[in-house]
C-alpha cells in the first residue's frame, strides 16, 4: 500500500501522465519541463508556484516508490511515471487519476472532457463505471471517493485518495459555495430585497418601453 503523497508529489505524477500523452516528442521530461508543467496556469487547480528544488524533492520521494523512473540517456536527467504498473490499474484509470491530481475534484462529465487527450471515454457513464472500479478496489484499497453532492448541482464530484482522506468542504467549488448570509432569516431577507430590486428595475424598463411605444403611436397618427 502506498504512503500518503503530498500535493506536489501528486502534481508531478499528474504532469508526467499528461505530458506522456500530449507531448510524446519531449517525453520523458527534464526537471525544467516538469516544473513548468507543474506551474502552468491552464488545466491546473489549484495553480502552483513550485521551485525546481521543490519539484526535485518530490521526484526524489517518488522514485523509491517506483512511481517515477529516472533516465540519463541525455545531458540532463529525465523522468517518466510508472503509475499504472505500481497501482495495478488500467490506462483509463490512470487518465482519471491524472485529471483529478491536476484539476481537483470533478464530476464524471467534467472528467470526460478533462481526459479527452489522455483516454477517450464513450460517455459520462463509462467514466462513472471506471470511477466506481477505483472506489471499490479490494486490493490496495480505494483510490477515489465520491463527494457529497453540492446543493443545486446535477452531479456529484469525485476526488482521488492518493493524498489521504478528502474533506468535501476543503474542495467546495466557488460557484457552488453558498454564502453564509444566504441561510436563515438574514439570508431570506437579503434574497427578498434582491428580488424586489429586480422587480423595480423591470417595472422601470417596462414604463420606459410603454412611453416609447406611446410616443411612436402619436407620431404616426399626427398629420403630416
């Protein structure tokens, strides 16, 4: 059974899986390329600002676990992942784990999009089936967990367990987060006031439109 991995260690693994599929010509990755991949702005949540020294430390921690393999066939050391073989999971599962490590908790629909370049799933149902397989593993324990559904959300999100147990509150998406003042009597009053403002604005716009229509009607009926 693997020890609990740090955030940066999982980020390193996710980057190696991603770049193996998306930029095979530059894979295995140098330390510099790996650091740039860890810190890139797109397709990362959260965005990190790790130094090369920190990424090297993460690589050094993953090597004894055989999750990362070092090769020295060129002037600089290069690194590859060994995630599927160590965890004994198939390619679709590796793609899902990489997406979760790079982007945080996601729904099956979001994961299908996120893994498009890593592994093509037929539909969200195929993604969910693969996630269920990772969650119900008996040998080695589960690798993912389904989080409680956020109020108003259509699907539940999933998270990886390589960094230990997950608290849903720690990964609540900003869009789904409910402001503290939106609950209870105070929140109700605020919502009512907001609705009243909207109604007033609509009434004002209707009055303006009515005045315009009446003016146009007078202009058309006036003698030329």
